[in-house]
């Protein structure tokens, strides 16, 4: 097929995809317990697994990717309150990942509040920003499920620039605050995310500080049970480093798909140790970091249609406050 034709065919192909993955969450989904919601999501994730011998690798079309420069389109990543994507939307970045049930186990007597004190159960989704043979750009999402309330989600990255030829997913920290990108093209792309932030309702006090900060303030404001922490008591880390379990690492020049490597991890494995910094000055200086907990898997990993096409990780919006 000539490439122009391929380009214009895409909308109808999208429609076919949509018809195969219709919205499935039950009407009373949000009111259920965290455990019950995890089971609903896990059943969907298991419904249409990808073939592990032939993982999907097609990038979103040029037409779809053009939406990455449309702030009103990007804004939905921050405003759509659901564990499921808006019908017909495509993950333009982090298109492919792999999902597992997992929980955060926190150290006792944490000075941080909300789920950082109670721990939480959810779904982890390691992914890479774009499949590229020359630049490996790992990311990790974690959906923290709450009893009777919408989830709060972690978005973490090593760097928007990626880790180049190093294909070991577990080589670098995944962080909630990253350095500004050095590549001009990437810096330009992140400007569009900042324009999307400016479009958020509520003004500067209701939006993340910038596109390199994936704020965790909301996470400190609510407990696993759905109980709200009084605003005066909320203590949130400014930044969290998810430090990978080095035992899971593999060769930097590994030729296998990252989903093959992660797919081999056994349930009950510690994926990350969480190190928190209480304010920006400490985070920038890398001083005063404290181990606050770890992330442990509760199932095998599975790459699937729902994990890639429907599972939605809403971005948090509340900026960090002392
Ligand atoms: C990873 O995070 C830990 C904890 O914050 C920090 O001590 C370490 O320096 C980080 N590693 C790198 C390579 O940045």
C-alpha cells in the first residue's frame, strides 16, 4: 500500500480497533473496594493477551501522533477521571507496556501521609515511550486503587531523553521529578504538555509546577481506605526515586523485547525501593533521601490489549506543598 494511502486509511483502522475494545467497567466500579477494582481490571487485562512470540510494535500513525501538539487533546490526560481511557483515544506515548498486580508496602511510622503511610494495592505498568532500536526510553506507571474513590496514579521516568543504547529496563531510577530534556526536539514536545497544563481548570495553584514534575501530593492526601487526610496534616514527598531491584537487571545490549524480560519476573518480586525527598532543595542536592517503602508484584506480568489500549493512568494535578 502506498504510504499516503496508508496514512488516510488509519481512521478506519482506528474504528476497527475501537469496536474490539469497548468500555467495560461496571457502572458501580468506582464505589467498589480497591481489591474488587483490581480484580475487575485484572480480568480485563487477561482477556486478550498479546502473543509473547510476536508482541505488537507498530507506532501510532502520523495522523494520531499529530495530536501530541494539540494541548486541548493532551489536557484530557489530567482531567479524565477514570481507570479507562476515553473511547477511541490512543496512547500516543508509552503505547506499549506490560501489566502486573502489585502493591506498595511502606515503612512503619512514615512522616508522609495518605497512601505513603497506609500502603496501597494496584496495577504496575512498565513501558517505553516509543519503540526505537537506537534509544531506550523507559517509564513506569503505577495505579494506586482506593476503596470507593477514583485511583491516584504514579508516572515515573528516568529522563525524557532516554538512556540511548542501554536496553536494560532496570538500569536507571524511575523518578517522579526528572531533569529538563536536553534534546531540542524533546524539549519542544514537552512545551506542548506545558501548554496543556496551562489549560487545566483552577489556575496555577491547581496544576503541576511543570512538565518534568509528576506530582504526588494527591497521593499523600488520601488513604488506602479512601479516607481523606485533613489538608493541614498532608505531608507529601517532593520527589520519589523508584530505585530498581538490581537483581532484575540484564545486559545493556540485550536484544530481546523489554516485555519478554519483564514477563519472566515471578509474582512476589520486589521491583523497586522507594526513596523520598521532602523538598526541592534536598531533591536537587540528592541529600536527605529516605527509604519510605517498596513496590512488590502480586501476579505474573502480562502484555495485553487492555493494558495497552484501555487502562488509563490519569496524571495528578495538585502541585507539591510544604
Ligand atoms: C537513584 O536514586 C537513589 C535514591 O534517591 C540515589 O541515591 C542514586 O544516586 C540514584 N542513582 C542515580 C544514578 O541517579
